[in-house]
């Protein structure tokens, strides 16, 4: 069973379409039960005591017995640090904000959608493989995503109170290239992108976007996604599982979290088969240790 099929099954309401047996009906004689109207016992507890657990993907509180929240099921999202199979579809990185110039709300959303497509296709940020606007989501974002920001509208002007708060939060979390101070334990720390899908890496570039705008600047929130490794080589199942570890990145000039990508396939006996890793922050590749099969 693939992860997507499992998500569809979890979203399906229990009823005639399921094959879950009803022990009470199976043990009955098939005759109708007669009950006094004065004291009907429907068999339900007076005070439901069903506990709660956390969504495997985003950590949201969900009823016991479920694996993921409705938002993660609908979007087929997996946990960022707990993908132990090659069938996982997407990893949720975090919320990003696309800075666009527009005169209307729908103009901003349209430009944000185009920028999200460019971001997913371009190599400017190799860590992000897909991007979905908040405006385009079928389900409300998980509380764990919403609670990390002052608000999460479909789009908002930068000059509005909501836009000012969002921009301030994004600037605070971004690891600008002008600074060398390690932040966020090497995690992906780009939260602002341009209409071209490129990262806004410096405070100077952000200031330039604001100064050069002829129309209003908008922030268009979206969720950044990363696809998992999906290999089908049955002879080497050890190589199907993505791994993560902390390694030294020459581009970031510090230790950051890296993700196993593939085994080198260059026609050179010295390097072929060497494990290749990629920095989760900037995407720079490097050779690294052998990935662990059971992670």
C-alpha cells in the first residue's frame, strides 16, 4: 500500500465502504431488539475518554487512532525527519512568503502562483521541490503552521498591519548572508522569495524591492515542500532510504544539516559509488559518510 493510498483510506469515513467488522452485529441472532422507551441504552459511554496523540507529520493534536491530521492527509505530507521508506511523497519544510508587486489582491495571488512554479522548477533553491500557495489549499493549514506566524492570510499588502507583522517575523527568522552567526541549527532558513522564484538573501535586496516598487508590494504565503528520494533498485534496498546528518558545508562555512541524495555514478573507479549529500540550507553537494539503512 502506497502512502497516498493510505492517506485516502484514512480520509474515508467509516461506513458501508469499509471492511471493518462489527462484532456486536456478528454475534447477534439477527432479530430486532426491543427496548423500553424510558431507559434506552445505546451502548455509548457517558463521558468519552478517547485520548489524543500527535500528527506524525506536523505534530498537531489529533484523536487517538489516527496517524495524521486532515491537512497532512489531504496533501500527502510526511514528517520532515522521519521518512523511513521510499514511498513517502513530500516533506513539509515550512511556510515561506513570496514578495510580489501588484495593484489588486488577485493580481498578487496570480503573481505568487507563477513565482511558486518558478521556485519549484529553478535550481536557485534546490532544497525546495514544490510550493503550494495558502490560497490554493483545500484544507486549512495545520495549527502548528499557523501558530508560528502572527497570521496567515492568502495575501496581504506589506504596508498593512498584517503585512508588517508577517514581514518582521520572516526577517527575524531568515539567516541573511551578511551575517555569519549560526541560526536555527543548520535548518533551511529562507523565508522570503521574489517574483522570479529567487531567494531574498540579503537585507539590501529586500530594501531594493521595496524602494523600486511602482505598485503595492504584497506578501503571498505558501508552504514549501521537499520530495523524498524515490528509487526502485531492488538489488540495493539500503540505498532507497533518505538519511539526514550534520556535516560541514563549505558554502555556509559551518556545520549544517545535510540530506543523503544518491551514490556518485561518474565513470571513475575512485569516486563512483561514493555517497553524495546535500546541504539542507543552501543545497551545496558534498561527499559524506555511508547512509544508514535503518534510518
